[in-house]
């Protein structure tokens, strides 16, 4: 959804009440706010946002341009939202000053080619002196998903695009098999180790260093992309084992 809302004319609320508004002491329970859109453009509503001010129920009617007889364009009023509850209890303040967002998916039909919109506000409770809607904004629907994501999700530059990790990776089964062979070799070396001392160094300590070197070299060779050089990897294992056996 584009972040820029539609420039439109929002009129002041008009009370709907029988009798003389000046002499009648009863409070009006219904107000109508009319919103008009530019006639020189096609307006397709995608979302409506507003701030409530003690309105209990909201109904929205749209005036659309539709094709009539002989392809003649006529204006027709239709109700797209009926009695949406803005306050769970009209006599309490719950939801009385909350923000609401009404998307086109919540409407009864596609709000396309709209000329005028009327917001019908109802408040059946006599507790509140006034009620209305504030900060009304209408956003236009756009089929372009790149524009719908908003400015907080900008397009990534080519250098910032996520890497495609599916290309150039080794076969998982081959990795698992190589790691298993490496583990078996290290277990064999550990089982055949001796407690004899070599000079002033402990053979067990030397074995641990050798084992760590084997692990490091094996993992490095497994993770590299040159899998075709498996003979060199086998030679590397044998050289490390032979070097250990000579020093023990």
C-alpha cells in the first residue's frame, strides 16, 4: 500500500435529526461526513484510516461510476461497510478514542471508481455530548506489490541482494559420509594411544593437539568446494596418522 494518501475534500459533520435543531433539546444520534474525490481521476480505495471520537457504530456508503444501459455511465450509491462497531459498549469509553484501519478486504464489494464517500456515524448513548471521526485518510489501492510494501522496505541494491546458497554447495550426503569417516579415524587413534612420554612432552597431550589438527584440517577440506580432490584429503589423513605413530 502506497504511503501517500488521496487528496480529497472532507466536509464537516452534518447532523441527521427530525425537527428543529435549535429548539429541539434532544441530542442528534447520527452524523454524516461526506468525502469527495477529484473527478478528473479514477479513485480505487485500498484502505481508510481514522481516529474515533466517541462514535459507536460506523457505516460507509460509496458513490461509484458504473455502466448503465447503452454503456452510459451512471452514478450509484452502495453500502460497502455496515454498522462497524467502534465502541464495544456505547456507554463506556472503551475504544472511544482509538485508531482504526479499514482495508478493502473488509468491505462488501470492490471500492473501485469512487466519486464520493459518506461516513455515517451513530451514537445511541445520551452520555456523550459530541461524537465524530478525526484524522480521516483514504489510501489508494495499487496492484504493484513493490509500491505496496511502503518506504520502510526499499529495494535492495544488487550488492545487498541475499546470497543464493543453493549454488555451489557440496552434497549433504557426501559431507555426512566424510565426517563419519573422520570421526572413526580419530576414535581409532584415541583407542591405540599410549601413556609413554616422548621427551619432556606428554604423549596424551601431543595426541590431543594432533587430533585437533586433524579435525581442523578435515573440516576445512570438507567445507571447501574442491570435492574432486578427494585423494589429497585421504593422503592428508594418512600423513597425520603416520606422523603421530612415529612420535609415539
